[in-house]
C-alpha cells in the first residue's frame, strides 16, 4: 500500500473523490428536487443530506487533499502517505456510504466523529512545531467539525436552531479559510508569476480576518440584526480594499491567478446578499447568499486550487491550458446561473437548476477527464 501511486500524496485520492462528489451530489440533488428521484438517507430530508454532503463531505475531502499536501511543504516533513492516508480516506468514504444505508444513527455519528478526530490528530501532529500554521488552521478545523456535529445532532434530534448553527458555522468556517489562504496565495503567486509586489494595508487585513471570525458565530435571531449588518459591511469593505491592492486586472493575464481572484469576489457577493437580507428581511436572499458562498466562492476556489496543486505536485507546467480554463469558466458559469437567475428572473428558476448544475459539474468532469490518469500514475 505504501508503494501505491494513488496513495503517494494526499491530493491524489482526496482530489479525485472531491471531484466525484462535485459531480455526483448536485446531479442527484437536482434529480431529487425535480421529482425524478427519491433517495433514502439517514437525514430527515434529502435537502439536509444535500446540504451536509456539499458543506461537510465535499469540503472535508478538499481540505484533506489541500492541507495535508501543503503541510509537507510548510514543515519540510515527509508527505502524509500510506496507511495513515488510507485510513483517513476509508473513514471519509464509509461516512458517505453509511448516510445512504439503514444503519443505526450511532454508527454514522461514530464514523463521522472518528474521521473528524483522526483528521485533527494527523494535522495537529504534522503541524506541531510550526506555530504560525498550527494557530491558523487547527482552531478553524476544530470549529468546522464542531459545526458539522451541530448539523447532524440538530437534524437527528429535530433541534432546528442547532441545525441552522451547523449550516451557518460550517459555511463561514470555510469562508474564513478561503479569506486566509487567498490573502497568502494571491500575493505569493502574483510575485512569482507576474513579478509584482502586493502590499495591502495592515488594517484592512486584520479587519477582514476579524470580521470573518465574528461572522462564524452570528446566527439568525441569536444576534441583533444591526450587529450582523455592521460586521457584514466591515467584512465587505475590508475585503474590497484588500482586493484593490491585489491588482486584479493584472491577474487577468494569468488564469491560475485570476481564478483565485474570482473566488474572492464570490465571497463578497455572498456577503452582500446576506447583508441585504439582514437589512431588508422581506427580500430573503439567504439561500442565494448561501449558494454564492458555496457554489461560487467554495466551488471556484476548489477547482482553482485542485488544478494548481495537481499540476504543481505532478511535475506539470504551472500554467492553465485550454482544458483548465474551460473548467474554471464552467464552474463560474454554473455558480452565476444558480445565483443570478433566481435573483433577476425568478420565473426561470426551475429550468435554471439544470443549467447551473450542468455547468458547475462539467467543470469538475473536465478535471477528472484531464487529471485522473495523473492522480493514479507514479
């Protein structure tokens, strides 16, 4: 097993399954939502299954592939491979399967808990002694998995507030990670690829991070709306100041960098829709905000980093070819269709689901078509 090419680096199995999830879950969900499929799961509704699997199943696979690969670079340690990698991958797969089988809820919860604890243990062990990345990553991962259990326990016990805390906290934990890594990767890659120095104001950097940390805990009626609106405004304002100093127009020359910029813009569109819902509750853009952050920010950032990491760790030229650019465009079009059609022409919402799902999943189909051989070869 330790000699398996597929298990020779964390990004190989986990990016493969991330792409599989990105194709399977939206496709199944649209079929369920339009009445063409009925799926039996452990969750109270298929909507909850869809939400859990995209927010926590898809994302935990992505994070495993990205963080365990990057941590070897950060710490100069041997990559996370072999039996340890297989055990984490197997638990992730078992959890997906158990949710679709008539197993006791305790079995599914136990598998989920074991995967989460093993993920945190392995990541903490690897980052031990690397205080900067340990402090940045481990607390957010802990919150991410904690909110996952809020969702599970909230749904299994019919506790609506706990369930909504899980959804909200899970999404905004992911958004915080996107903001953190965008702030690291964009300046670094801008210097490497474009030979430009990025110097953003320190106050904007810290205001952005601070406001996004607070947003994780601002759930619905728990916090007064004016407090939520103020923090959302500060997050958007500081993000856009940072974005201006990242020189986005110069990044258009480099698709591998431009995709990270577009993912960051999606964060702010999601926050703006959330802000409008907070100020004008009758608008109720909450679902559009959720999908702007999930299909937009997370989806776009995911395909960008999956292509970059796969190419960078497979001795391939660090340049997006036509297939890669097509994948980037498809995921963006899918997200735009999912958010803007219901917003601007809601009468076409039903039909738009097929187009949104089709384009979004096509981006990851292209990734699988292009890189499956790379992920499995020595």
